[in-house]
């Protein structure tokens, strides 16, 4: 009889232990364990991170980090960390969280436009993916890569077609560069390549001219007409006389550092630079900024006309007046210069 009671006691203790273990497993795996109020939170796991790096990000997001630790160890996540951007949704349990951060690397949208230099592009990209600015700059300016793919330091910016692209957050500088080259080659399809050939322009020359057109006007509706003016001048071997190239040349000089040129003056026309299109005929050696796709296509689909000149329109700011003769252009230009003076813009 006494032995029977002992067996019952052992059995009962076993049931208690089993129940406790079952509750522990349930709590560790299936009990909701998020501590934030938003619908979801994100963690960014760097390349070569260890479990402690992940844990530091998770701790403020979870109610019970110890139960998460136990399950992470049981599921061998602690030794199988993967870099990337991961989402944790409100109400998730530990099992869901581990499954998410183990295999659900979320793409990020990487967007850029209107970057004036490779350095500024690098700064923009480094804010959106894991690769740091220095590594990106060294990779994007790699001379061997540039030469192998038909670019130079002056034309390198033209490889980056402004748009929004999906990347994994843990994309490396090399992976970013290689993807951008593929996007560049995809952009330059057979149709665009033929149009460039018909213009007797290389792709990099189209990009250079597009950068000038884009700096002249952000109005997509008149960019083909502005492009037409420059195409006419190139055909006639006339200097482009593009004011944005003078500004670009000036900004390379120490005395213009951290300044904004609002009005192009005769002194700017004396700057001896291959980007001074008043002094040197033809296209400058490279881009002066990153053109929008609208400006690139404006060059490839330029408006055919007889205009050789244009000046900013004082009545419609952001637009231009076009002229076929120098005398008419001078009238238009004086009108705009008068407007600038009335606004106190003298330099």
C-alpha cells in the first residue's frame, strides 16, 4: 500500500513537471513576446554580426528576452546569424520572430537623383544600404573597372541612372556597383543606342549633354527644345555657350568653394577650363551633374527646329524664350538680366 502511494506521488510529480515543461515550451515558443506599440519594428543585422549584436537590438523590443534566448539556442539560431533588414510584427511569438530574422531578409528601396558628383552619390547611397561611404567611393572610382566598361573619372557618374531600385540592406559596395552597371546596360536598350548612333554621339556624350540640358531646365516639356538648340550648335560647330558648364568650372576653383552662383558674369567666361563651353567648342569631357531620365530622352528625342539661342523667361520663371537670331536673343537676354537686377541678384 505504501509503495503504491509512492508510485502515485512520483506519477503526480511527473505530471507536474511535464505540465511545467509544456508551459515553459509554450511560453518560449508560442506566447506573444513583443513590447512595442507600433504595428511592426525593424532590426538591421550587419555583416559578420554575432548573436549578442542581434540581442542588443531585440532586447528593447521584447517583453522576455530570456525566453527568446532559450529558444534561439534550441533552434540553433545563435550560431546561424544572417545579415539583412528584418521585420518583427506586433504580437509575434519567439518562434515567429526567429523564423522571420532567420530567413525573411526584406529588400529596401534605394533611390537617388540629381547627385552632382560621385562623392555626393556615395553619401546618398551609404544612407540606404550597409556599405559605408569610403568603401563605396573606392569601389565606384576603381579605374580598372571604369576603363573595362568604357568610363572615365569624368564620365563615371553617367553609369548611375536615377531611379528607385530594390536592394537587400546588406548589399556590398561591389554588389551595388555591379547591379548599377546591369541597370545602365538595360537602360541603354537597342532603341536608345540606335538614337545615340544617329546623333553621332557616344552614350557618355549623350549623358554629358543631358546633364547640361537638365541643369538648364527642370521642365520636362521644354527639355527636348533645349536639347535641339545644343544639337543645332554641335552640327554647326558653334560653341555651346552653356551657362551651367561655366558654373561647374567655377565650382572647381577654391575661390568659389561653398558659394552659389546665381548670375553668370563675364568674369566666369574667362575661366580656363575644358568645361568652359564659351571658351572651348564641343562637349565638355564629362557630366556636370546627374541628369534625369527625362533629360536623357530629351537629347535622344530632341526637337527639330531652327533655334540657336535661348534665355530664361522673366515672365515664366523656370521656362525659357527661344530665338533664331542673335539680335532677338539679345533682346530676350536683356529682359531677363533686367529682372535679375530688379531682384538684387548681381552675382
